[in-house]
């Protein structure tokens, strides 16, 4: 049953509301002033407020703005009610302040019911969207966690199992080369070549395992991990990548999930730079200010039109990863002037 709060200092208007709305079996409450309304909102949490624009102690427009500015109350729907002498700019001002509808007295009962039903329908749709978004956010977090666990498991198997077996094979080949001195030179060359190949396999195994899940994410701090990532980026792509860390306030230990998210966002940004930016210089900055952790990646590349509606999937993925931890990701880019990606995640 929907709860409706009736706010008006005119007893006749209140009775009219009750007469019209009681047929729909709404749960009705009454407030005759702005102060009473504020108390009733916190106690009863109405779904809709029918709010008179002119009250003895407050302006209805100010009250509407106050409700819509409060994160705990802004899902409450507000229908502003005013007299017939209202001007169009006053109606526009009410809508701009967040009112969900505007009704002018005198009104027909069917019009009031239609507007109330419409606002309730809108509220239900918004609630469903919020629930679906929350489900998607939880699903995204779950999938990211599972992906990281799988990467960690595969990286361990590559490094420990395949790496150790290849190392054992190399030792056997080297033993044969040492203990069979009289074999033909052609065989010695083949054995040396086989030993070199096993060494390459060992190095490739370490590189692949490190790409899947660098062990330093679990063992070292985020700044140290990002600095390693910058050095590796410079080595692979021959693009200078400077790293800097700023600490303001106490050093807060980051949960491994947040550390991983920031590391992966930086990794994705660097991959995009290497593939698309044509940059000659990259800067990575990590900042911990109080209980907020920020990572900023900037380049001097070709940039792109940031106003385009369709964003690359890589940028969408970075933003969703940040949002899954209640973070914010901003992208500043201009054609010919490079790109800056900044992500901030609050530390619980």
C-alpha cells in the first residue's frame, strides 16, 4: 500500500485530498506546516508528498529542494500544488528543483488520481532499475573476483608446475652435455640448443604467469606494484613511463580487492595507450588522501573525442570496475592533446 503525505494548511483542501484518495486505499498522513512535514517524512517515509507551495512557515519550493537534495529522502516523490494564479516560470522552477509533477488548484479529482498513479508508477520503475543495477554491480564484483582467482590459480600452475618441470628438463640436458664428452659435435650443438630452448620456456612461463597475476599484488603495496608496472610498460613498448606516489595523511592498508581493481585499471589504461595513443611519454600518479585512493594515468598521445556517446569497451570496463567499489572514474581527452584517466576509490 502506497503511503501519501498531504501537506497543506487549509483543512478543506486536506478533506478534499482524503475524499479523493481514500477510494484507492492509500495510507494517508497529514501535515499542516513545513516543520510537521519534515518530522512526518522521517517517521513515516512516504512514497509521495502532495506539497502546497505556500505554507505558513516554509516555502514549498524550498522544502522540495531540501527533500531532493537529501540522499536519504530523494527517492520520495513530490507533487507540488499551487493556486490558479501560478506563473509558468514558477512551475518551471519547481520542476527544476526536483518536483516530480505540478498540479494547479482547482483540479479535477480524476486529474489528481491520474498524476498520483503516474508518479507511483515512475517510482516503482525507478526502484526496479535501482535493484537491477545493484544486482549487476554485485554480479560484476563477483565475476571480477572469480576471474582474479582463476588468473592466480593458472599463474601458479604455470610457474610452479610447468616452470619446475622445464627447469628439471634443462638440468637433465645439461647433465648429459657434461657427462657425455665424447659424443659428436653435432649432438653437442643440438643439446646446447635444447638447453637454450628450455631456458626460453622458463622465462616465458614466468612472464606469462606475471601477466596473469603478478605476485606483488598480493605481497607488496599498491605504489610498488604500479611502479613495477610502469617499468615493465617502458621495457615492452620503449615509451618512457614515469611513476610518482603522494601520501597525505596516515597510510591506510588497502584491501586486496581494491588494490587489484586499481592495478587492473592502470594496466588497461596502459594497454590502451600502447595500442591507440601514439604517445611518447606516460605519467602514472597514485595519491592517498585520507581514506581515498586515487590513480591517475596521463599520456601525450593523439587523444580522442571524449563527447562521443559510444565508449570503447575498455573504458566501460574500467568505469564499471571502479563503480563496483563505489569509486569514480573520469576521462579527460582532447584530440591532439593526450588523455588523462583518473580513478578514485574510497577505502573502507
